[in-house]
C-alpha cells in the first residue's frame, strides 16, 4: 500500500495543476502535455489509445513531482533485480524507489513491463479524494466504489485489466471536479490550484484554544482578510471586540484568528465572516457566513519543532503555553527572564543558548510540567525534543551504527540526508542488505536478508559480525557528500524469553488483570484462555473470559491483559499461573511458565506524592501510602528523561515503606540545577494501587554537584604562558596543584591569572622554547575545585598544543 499512497501524492500534484478552461477538442493528455508533464514518444505522440507500463509510470511520476531532471541524473542503484532491458528507466525507478513512490511487486522485483490497471487507478483516485482503504473501500471493490461516485464515467475497463492512457486521463479529470470526502468543495479547488466561480468559506475549525482557522475556496485579499472588522466572534456568551483577537492571512486562502484570551473547554464558538470580505480579484463574499461549533480540549501541549538560528533556540508548541516548570538545554537549567521570557503565553518559545557554547552536534531540550491555557490546565509532565547545531558548510558525518532487531540496524548522521545512503553489510564477502529506509531524516534503518542472517546466526552461535560500509550520503542543507564510513557491527540473535516484570501486575477497571513483560509481546498462534489459571485466596478457580495484548504508557504492547468478564474482580489476593509459550516476543521466543500473585485492595484511591526533595546525592520521594517492591526498581524512574545512572541504589527510609531514597553514585550529578524525576506508572502501592497521574513528574531541588572538574587541555600561548582549560567553571585555583614538565624537566611556576571561569593562564618563572614538548599534570587537589567544592581530578596529564 506504500506504493499506492505515494502515487496518490504524485496524482494530487497533477490534479491541482490542470486548468479549468480548455478547448472542447483537447484531451486530458494534451492538457498534461501542455503543462510539460508528458513528453510523449520520440515523435511527441501521447498514444492515448495504448496502455501505460510501470517503467513509463515512474518517468511520468518524476515529471508530476517536478523532479524529472533530478531523477534523470540520479546515480544511486536500484535494488530491483528485473530491470534488464530497461536501462533508460533505471534512474527514474531507482529515484522512485528511494522516495518510496514504489516498493515493487515483491521478491526484489519491479515488473517494469507490467501495465497499470483500472483497479490501481480507482484506488489512486479514491485516496486522492480523502477516502480510506479498508474503511471506505477495499482493494477488491475499489472500481465499484469509484464508479458509484462517478469517477469512472466514460470508462468501461474491467478492474484487473490494463487501462488506456486516454481513459486514465479522463478519470483524473473527473476526479478533479469531484468533491472531497465530507466537504462541499471539489478536489482541484481544495488544493488551491483551481479557482471556483465565487469566493466561499470552505471550513472553520479551532486549531487550539487561541487559534481559529478559516479556509476559503480561493485566494483572499490580504488587507481585507486581516481586517478584524470583517469577523464577528462570540466565545460562550461573550461577544469579542475586534481588539480581542488578531486576523492574519496564513496562506493565500487561509486566515488565522488568534484570540487574546484562550477559549475554555466545552465552550461554543460562533464565527461570522462578513459579506464584505474580498477575494484576490476584489470580489466580495456576497453574503455573511455564519457557523458555530463546540470547542473541547483535553490534550496536553506537544512540541512541534525545535530549530537554532544565531544562538536562539526556537521551540514551537502545538498550542499556546502559559507555564513551564523547568526548561533545560543540554542538561543545563534555563532561567525565565534571562534565557527565555514566559511573562505572556507563547506558542514559540525563544531560548538564548549563547552561554552554552554548544559545538556542532545533536542536543536535547527538556520541558517539565508544561501547561496550556485551560482553567483546569492540561499538563505535559515531561517533553524531550532534539535539535541540531551544524555548520551549514560542513559535510554530514556518521554518528553511529546500532542493531535494533534481529534483522535490522540503524545509522545516525549529523545532518538530515537528501537521499537514502548506500549501505553494504558483508559477512564472508556476502552483502546481506535488502533495504534502506528513512526513520527520521538523520536516522536510516537498514534491513538484512533474514534467511542469510539466520544461516550466519547458526554458524556463529547466535552471533556474527558485519563489515558495514556507508557511502553516497548527501546533506539536504548543502548538498555536500560525507566521507566513506566503515565499521564492524556485532549482530546478536534474541534468544531470551519475555519475562514478567517484578511488581508490575495489577487490576484495571475491576475486570482485568494486567501482567507487564520486559519487552514487546504477542499472543502465541495456539494460545487459549485456559493458558492462564486464576485462583482466588479461598482456592476457588475463576473462569477467564479472554486474553489480549495491550499497550503500556510508552505505547509499547508489553502487557498481557486477562479479562475476567462482566462479574469483575473483587478484593483479595489472586494467584495467576501462566502456561509456557502463552506469549512470544518479536523474535518468536515464548515465555517460560510462571506463577504470580496480584492483590486488589478494597480501596481504589490513588497514591499521592506528598513531597520530593534532594539532599546532597540523594532524592527523597514521600508517598501517601505504603509502597510495594516496584518502588525500589531503578528502571521505574528517570532523571531528565534518562535512565538512572549505573550504581544508583534505592531504599525505603523506614519500615513504613512510604519514603523511597534514590541514592545517586559519585560523578552522577554534574551541576546543582534542578532535575525532573519521572515516576513510572509501574510503581504501585503495597496493595496494587496506582500513583495519581498528576504526580508522575516531579521537579527535584537540592541535589549537589558531585562531579570532579578535569583538566581538559593546555595551550602554549607564548614563551612564558600556558593556558589551561577545564571541564567546568572553577571556584578555587591553586598553582601548587599543577606541575609543568618541559622536555622532561620540571620547571618552576611563577603565578596565574583567571581568564574565564573555566580557563586560567599559568606563567613559568623563566621563558621556555615553545617548540619543545610541554606536559601539564595535576599532582594535587588541595586548592583547586569547582563551584560546588568538588576537588579537581588528580593524576591527569595533558600535552600542551601550540
């Protein structure tokens, strides 16, 4: 279906470019040719009485997409193996494959000589009009549905038969003049490439609590569109004055009305567009347009994008936000009023990151407790987004290669790529790569041949190495190619059975037992409800109504849900025995048989987080009730979106088990900035109670920096000066902590001067020859420390550069 979707996108471009007016004796093909979208054969003939093969379709698609010259000169090879005799079409087919316009017909084949059928055309047209496969139509009845909508008028080609070129163009033109699903507007008008006879309002909707989008059927006059007097708004019972909102033309036929005060959930919004509003040709709307709808908002804010320009990081949300508990960039806390300004609600938050001195690379910005403008605010507990700082004049570089499944690995680059990279992965000289597809523009997923990989797993005791080579990767921002990259990747077969996570079983909605596993699972093909035995505390066997796999809060299907039917689950302790092989992981490994107990309390009140604070290297989390063993599982907590560092210890403070101590190891806290503690909903009370969802994200203050500063570099500034650079700002500096050796001889030091908080100059008592080797060593840590008082790391040596 990916091929079908891609063709629909190409079609949409073509439909939008066909003009409404043309001579009566013109054919659709002649119109397309006049638009330079068709070239015809060597004599310019369109051959509308002939069929169109798949290779020719790829050339036409390149023209449709405005990519003809780019595809014509495309140099990367295609993976299809049946292109002999079609060398003229190979660049177009390879380009189409790379852009996922086509995935071929299976088994590595493209079938370039195969003809396009009426069935394919019907699917293309229906999807172009907004109809969904398997919802509005199926592959089998696509022609029937398209005919019922009038799309196949004048065309009698059977569904599975090849369609003539001329008939294809007829269907396209009919589709162009057909209304889009659920709207009173033709596709060509909807796309904005065709002009309707008169100006009209196509749709009105709320984008968020502050923005209302009005879409017109044709371009509108900018001055008229941005005149607030041409609109009347009533939010609930309040009629807004023109000063209470701002009108701005977003596109030629789209106007955004931005409200000064956010609309609240479950509020009616009345919108009137004045009859005096003008189109681009200065024609009036002609009659007032009125509509009313109910605004509802129960979704937390999300980040849409994050981009850097001139040391300003602009983070765009999908709605206006009024409060953010904590903003951090590259782990450093930003201050409201200094690095950013949130005195007024914003949709685009601008953060000054100049002081971070970030070099080229990929970084993370995090946001805690982000609130929208609802009275009962929707809150995003934690949002993490990445952004790239990159020299636009630099070529892309491979960041790393990592296995992601038994038959896939991914490659990450420093820049978004323009095309798919060329990747080989060889074992014993055999290249086993079958596909390279984009995950994100800077991350590409490589699939290997499962059959060949299984043979290699068998030969290597479930492990084998791949010699990976990456070439022909081109940056989208500057068209520069990166250097050839090679590495050895160890592939390991997953042979581990999915296991039940300790303390993660619970009762949901008084009807379901949920058993959470340590990886994604599916029900085995031969599973039965009798695979799970449920016994209550009196020894009574209970009937299981059904089994299903459901998603966890990370939207991963890791939970086996045991449905106990409409009679539900009473209070008490239950024993569940799950048979071997009831569920399987993605590699086909079945679970081992196990027994677990689940306790359901008579009380269903959620547990609250009473207090959270840091002291030195320990986080204290106080809960409202006694907690279960899951509260001491390190994997159930994250700091600033990352797992707890290795060596973290978790304890209950007392026998009451209502306070959890999270003791972080030395070197884990790089500064004293606040951090965001995320508590998983896997953390349960002693009776299986869940934590209130509003308490799962906490900002922790009071942790102390416990990372020692390190001497990073030294530079021979002149014949008596050496400049030292440290890993962080220093609070104190002692010259006696350092020893300088020149050409193997320890020299006396005279004095020092602070240049910056992380940079000091030290001066030798006598001049030295800068051509000789200078080594600086940290020999003591009595007087040099960071701002938090952590002593400098001893026994560090650096060789000074010139």
